[in-house]
């Protein structure tokens, strides 16, 4: 049995194969990052070499017979193998071997200081600038563009009197100068990831922006950051060595650069004095770059690629919940019109600078315990309408006019904080593509527990959240909740993933559930099971359901009323039986006529007795 401490662990499990929770079929399982790294000869070899170099530096006081600046007249240009001087002495009579060992420490500290400062500033600003709206991104762009205009090496030299020649302070300043490159890398990566369905799922479930950036987005962009960190470390080492080569800084600090400079001056008499530091500096840089490449490949290979099937903004609502047995008893239905959408118009900017409406004057009303089917072809605007209710329209979308009220509260104009208090609690969402709405880096249970805790109205322990999630998984028909809880998304089927998302959606006992094509990617048998589950949960919770679909068979199966959309407008509304029996608008008749056995569909009665057969005949 998994423990709470392992639920939130990122990365796929260690075993090579695992059975799916619903079919029993063995499916490949990606090895953990650590195991993949250990199987890579390049990673193992370069890591061992780096570790050996660092250990040599740490053991410098033990391995060297002399201090790095201890000089002896007898050791001036001493040959290699001289007693007490394994690599000989330099032009000042200092032990070359001891200075090499202490120079390793200087290089390691330089790499750590410069890289850590650059990553801390660049990654943080890149996440913020990439995730939030253009106004915040504009500020971060201006700041880092200003930093990039500064002449780096010249600035380090000019500031040397201020730093007192301390290479650690110099490397901290250099880290700031390196941060714009990290910022731009992370920002571009975040812009490509932040619209992934599993990120929007986290938003809809009520997670804060900081939590989403730190948990979901950072994991997705870590590969390029790791390889860049290796280059930054090498760059920091080289800059410190370059400054020392130029004689900038404290002469008492042992450094590869200072040793190379001294060896260069004595090149024709003792060429080995130049070779030893140059060789070790080159090996250190090469090992850093090769190890960074190996680690980058491992991190990216361990992460399943997100689905590209649906570029929409779905969301998995997985907020706080009581056990499944308490869901129905605690539901609080709203009286009368629960959801009221009036004259909603949504537009997008055009290349000419104007606005083009994709939703025009949509008016909908939905009461508690009622299911409304929003039907139309692809591009009709039905999903945009649903996203407007959820408050997850793209940043470039403009709500031209209209009103959206949930239980009497106006949603349009609410800020992100206000919407976060509604999404995942009052409004839940079931997406079209279940697999792309689960983060492949975390277990199913970890993601559901995260949503439960994020949307809880009071503080809830991880253990209690885990118990509630297991109860909900059992309620939605998953035969082995424990096993599914421990599974990663790639280890369960599409139907099982859809049940997982439904469990997360109803966890907070929502008063409104928006389901966007919840059965599109499923086979007919699983479709029927999912529709039966949605119908049962609607009755238990007395919640309103807005079902976005293009499938009239699904409409006949579960909907009480239907609204037909065409080119952003509602062209016909009515009861399901009335619309199937007597469609009035030509577009509605065209859609019904395009269904195989359309006559059977129009005469079907979408009630408990015959809805199922009608849906099966028309699917």
C-alpha cells in the first residue's frame, strides 16, 4: 500500500511493466530517472569523473604536502617527481600539485555561486513572466533586457575594487549577468507548456498560480534548465579563470587561470607548468557539458509526452470532498435558474486590428437537477461558451458584452482569485481528452489529493484527503481504487482516466458540472457506462449539468433540454423530446438527418425507460 509521503512524488515508477487497473493487460512502464541515468554510460562516466575531481579538491589539505601559496627557493621550476613536488614547482617555487588541488575548490565554488544565482533569478522570473499575463511579462522583459545591455566582463573588472577581489562576490555578480539567458529559456518553455490541458486542469481545480508553476510547469521545463545549468557552471569556471589569467582579483586565491598565466610566461623553459592546469580545466568543462546532456536526455525521456489531440483549455476539477457516501447528503441545490447566461458575446483580435465575434448573443438558462445539452458542429462556439462560464478563456479573448450568473452571482469581471474560489467548488469540469488532463509526471492519487486539499474550505490533512479520494474512486466504479491511486496516467485506460476525472470533478459536491464531450474518445460500451455514471451522480447531487457535445445520441440519452448552436449563435432550444420529435430550425433538421437511423433518434424518448436505447441506436 502506498503511503502519503509517496503520493506526491514526481516521475514514473521504477518497475519495467505494470498491469492496467481495468484490463489486466501488461503495459510498458517508463523507468525512473535514477535508473535510466545509471544505465547511461556517458552519465555514469562523466559523473564519476566530476565526483573524482571534486573529491580531489576536498582532500587537497590531506593530499598536498604544501599550501597553495607556500614557496621555496629550492622548488623554483623543480622537475616532476621531485620529493614533495609530484608535478614539480612553478616559477615562484610553489607546489604545482597542491595549487591544482586548491584551484579545483576555487572552480567548484565559482560554479556553484554563479549557477545558483543565475538559476534562482532566471527560473523564478521565467516562470512568472511566462505564466502570467502580458503586463507582468512586459515588466520582466524590460528588467532582463536592461541587464543584457550591461558589458559583463568589463563590469566585473570595474567592480573589482568594490568586491575587494573576492572571487565569490564577483561570481555572484556574474550570476546576475547570466540570469537573462535562463529567464528567456524558461519563459519560452513556460509559454509552450502553460496551455497544456493538465495545467488548465490544475487551474480549474482551484490551485494557486504559485502551486501550478512550482509543481506542474517547473517539472515540464526542467530538462532544458538542467543542460543550461551545466553550461552556466562551465561558463562561471571559465570567467573566474579568465579574470585570474588577466591578474584581476586576489593573487592569494589559487586558480587555474593564474596557473595558466604563470605557465604561459614560463612556456619555453617549463611547458608542463602550462599543460597541467589547462588540461584539468578542459577536462572539468567537458565533463560538465557531457553530464548535463546525459541528465537532460534522461529527464526528458522519463516524461511521457503530453497528448496533442486537443489544443483546448480543458480542466480536471479535483477539489476537496467528503467520502462518496457523504456527497449526496451534503449537496445544497439552488432554487430556480442556477446558471443564467445572457447575451454573451466573445471576440478575438484579427490581423487587421479589429475584433471578430466567435460567440454572438448566447442566452442559456439551467436549473438544479437539470441537464442541458449544448449541441453543434466543431467551431460553432459551444466550447468557448463553456470556457467563458469556467473563466478559462485564452488571454486574447475579449468578452464584448453579456452576463454570466451562477446562483445569482455575476462571474464576468471576477479576478483570478475570485474565480479560484468558484472553480473546483461550485463549478466542476469534465474534459474531452482524459489522458491529456492528467499530468504524466505524478500518480493519479497525488493529483486528486492535491486538488482536494487546494479546494478545501478548511485545512485538511493529506491522510484525510487520501481517504476521500479512495472513496470517490470506488464510487465512480473503479474496481481497485488502491491500485489506480498508485498508478501513473500512462498505466490506466482512457475509460478509467475519465472515471478518475469525474471523481475529481464531483469531489467538492459542485452545483454545476460542465462536461465537454466526455465520451468522444471512448468506445461504445465505455461511453454508455460513463453516461450512466453522470446520470446517477446528477441525481445524487441534484446538480445542474451542461453537456457540450456534437453527438445527438448522447443528448437523447441524458439531456432534459437541448440548445443548438451554429456559428456562435443559439438557433433553437427546447426539450429533448420536443426537439427530436419536431425540430423547427433547418440547421437542427440537417443535423438530425445526418445521423444514421435518424428517424429512430427523433422518435426516441430520452427518459429513464428508453433513453439508453435511443442513445445506442444513434451513436
